[in-house]
C-alpha cells in the first residue's frame, strides 16, 4: 500500500527553492558570472554533518539529491515534484542544521566575497524560504519583513551571512574607498542572549556571522567584502 509523504512543517519546500532558483535567473544583474548552489551548515553544537542524505519527497515521487563534500548541492527541476508540492528532506533533525543559498562568483581571492553576490544570495534565500528562526522574538522576520525586497533592500531587514571561518573584522573595499564594518554588523549584531541563541540560525556559527550593507547603494555590486579571520589555536577542529 502506498503511504503518501506527509511534510514536516520544518522541511524545505521544493516549490519555494525552485522559486529561489527563478529569482537567481531573473536578478542575475547583481552577479552576472556567479553560480548558485544551496548548502547545509551546522546549527547545534552536536550536529553531525557527515554522511547526510538529501531527497525530494512528494506523494508519489522521491528524488535523491547529491551532496558535495562541503554539503552543498543543486536542485534539478522536476514537474511532478512541483505538482505534488514536494519537500526537500534531510536525514537529520531539522533544527540541527541551517540551510542557505550560496551565490559565488568564481575566481575571487581567498577570504573575500562580492557584495553583488551577497545581494543576490539574500534574494534567493528569502524566496527559497530557507530562514528557520522559530522563536516569537523573531516574529518580525515572518510577519513584517517577509517581503524579499524589503528584507534585502532595507537597513531594518538584515539578512545573516556566514563566513567560512570565525571573523575578527570585515572590510568593504571598492577602488580607493574602504570601510570596516561596525561591530553591530558582526556576530548577529552582538545582542544574542542565552535565551535567544537557540532560536537563531547562528547558534554555533555566531563567530562567523555578519550582516552586509545590502541596502547601501553607495557601495556598488563589485565591492569586495574582505575577511580578517581570528587566529585559531593549534589542533583546533575546522
């Protein structure tokens, strides 16, 4: 007997993630040479990020999704999965991982991002429904600021990014102009508490988290975002 898939409310919507892919194509002007992948990041201290399996699951369809060694992936378009309003499901507790879009222009120097890539990444991530804060204290994110343009174009709609390693500082640079981001744009704003942290995507990535001034048009899309990383003690796990 066939048992239809029943979506857990925290599984990711295949339709929404395809909508994010459509946004990537539509807004390529922010990052003309970039590629799009999605990725899984740890959210809990004990999250096991090895041997994760991912699939698209609908009432009558199951599609495996291939994960790269860095736990990034692409989604294939499938009309049946769209019709069935399928979900993207991992073999992990949903609260143990953070899901993000990853827009990257190839050939950038190590330890840098491009601001236009981040602007497009925010739009793709919002359209894809990847933000997973669940606390009432983040109600602004699911009520007042669910509009992608407002979140990604307003100073009040900060979208959280994660660097590859713990950051000491973040600098914007375009031509002869440079500016170090203020502390309020690092470490999830520096105002997470013991009570609020479990509800933040940044729970174990707090020292890698930062906001980018996506809204500030005085910084063009070709602005480089440069990271100065914290020194890591010898023998520390990556």
